[in-house]
């Protein structure tokens, strides 16, 4: 019942949850925009990546794994771009 | 399963909390953000209720396009200090809200127990006659095609209204190389997924509305990046774009009349092809209409062109 890949998947998803919790706490606690941005991009890149990896391991069909990987790449691309945009805006607004 | 009921209750609580936040957050910008989050959670709710068609539409239109439209109009509004409403008005609106909630609760509770009743049975029995294998598409474009046609007409009249508002808002144009690159990745993917959703609609959740909304979001991405190199849409092609869906729908609906059949009663053997044809044209028109809703005005930069003197009272 509990094969090796399922156990591995649970471990990785738990790790992802840890990253999500840490990132959320950082988002609430950190003082300024840039460090909050750092926290939230860690959630997108690392947390979501681990979540996808964990879910890929338990997909019955390999094509679903490929789709999940594609979703992760899309999230990576958009979060990198929007992160830059927000950071640029924040830096421009700073010396008021 | 126990765990799912916990998740469902959490989602319900989140929907209510986000709705409250969208109404009562202090700043307008925060309310818009909460409204976008609200749309996403409502999409998840539809998915949990096994209604993937609605979940797709809500995620694309409710959260995505409406969110983009609200954010866009935020740039042109300022937070106006609101005068507190008078005591009588507040009591009155609270009473009306209470009556509405009670009425809705009575209606919803009268629906229980939910079971696959006569309507579901009727659709599944006559599924073969519809020309498509997905029940939602069969209902939308064959059994109740009238409703869909009128929905298109409603959207068209909204778009016509918007065209009369004046020139569209200017794009803020983050012409950074980064957003340019992102758009170059996103726009082809969005067009591809619109085509996929359109084709898939015959056998699985998807269809003209979802596909049109995805196409419209590609237009939003282009507008936000401020791509100046794109060819301008002329007046004639804009009219063609908006009218091709409704016109084709009516034309296909009129054809059976020649055979002595009812309006929109497609011949069974051609139904699948006709539905695909209608949906393709409808997708293009819906994309145009939703883009206009987002732009909030005429895409022509100095519309109306032949305005003599705008200050002169007519």
C-alpha cells in the first residue's frame, strides 16, 4: 500500500508545507517590501516546486507529471517577472 | 471523507471572510485585492462542487479579467471620503439584506435533498442527439441554445454601450524588457490554451466563453506591456470581430426554418460540426467584447473622431 514513492511524496509535500508556513510568517513579520518580496518568491519557487515534485511522484500517468512540471515553470516565469516589477516600483517610490 | 469536510468548511468560511473584507476593507485598493482573492476561492468552491465549467469561467472572468479591470480603473479613481449614511438608510438596508438572506436560505433549503432528477436524466437520455459528448456543452449550445444566444446579445449590447463611452484608457506601458519577455511567453500560450479550451468543449469542460475569456486575457497582457508594434484594429474589423459570433449563431439558427423545423433546431447529423462553428465564431466575438469591457472605451485613440466641439451644449 505505502510504496516508497508515496512515502517520499508525503515527506516532500510536508517540506513544501514547511516552506509555505515559513514564507507566510515572513510575509507578515518582515518590515519592508523587498524582504517580503524575497519571502513570497521563496514560496513560489521553492515551496511550490517541492509541492509539484511531491505530487509528480504519485501521479498514475506520467503525462500528468509533465503537466504539473509545466505549471511550475509558468509560475516561476511569472513570479520572477512580477517580483522584478514590484521591486522596481518599490525602489522608485522609496526616497520620498 | 472527514478531511474533505474540514477543507470544505474552511473554504466556506474563507469565502464569507473574503466577501466581508472586499466590502469593508479600509482602502479601495485593498478591497479590490480581496475581491480578486474572493473570485479565486469561489472558483475553487465550484471545483469542489464538481462544476469544472463554472470553476474555469469564474477563475478566468471573475478573478482574472474583472480583477484586471478593477485594478485598471483604480489608477483613475481616488479614495473619496465617504459620508456616513443616515440612520434610517442603514436600518432600511439592513432589513432588506436580512429579508434577502432569509429568502435565499429558504429557497436553498427547499432544494434538499439534491439528487439527479428529471432534468439530468433528460439530458443524458438525449445526449446522442446533441452532437457533442459533454452534457454542459449539449445544454448550452443545443438544448437551450436560445439562452446562450441571448447571453451573447447581452454581451454585445454591453460592448456597444462601452464603445459609446469615449476613448479607452491609455496603457500604463511598463515597457521594461522583462515584461516584454513575459508577454512573449504568455501571449502564444494563452492563444494556444484558448484553442484547446474551444476544441475540448465538445467532450470536456471548456467552450466558447472560457476560450474567449482566455483570448481576452491575452489582449490584456498585450495592453499592459504596451506593445506598440501591433497592427491597429480598424473600425470595420472591430465591428466584424464583435458581430461575427452573434450573426453566425442567428444564421445557423435560421437555417432549419427552410426545412420546416424550429429556430435553432440543428439537424442531428450536423449538430457537432455546427456547434463547433458557432463556438469558434462566438469565441472571437466574446474575446473582443470582454477586451472592450476591460479597456472601458473605444480602442480608437481620439474617438469620437468627428466631434466638433465637446464643450458646446447640445
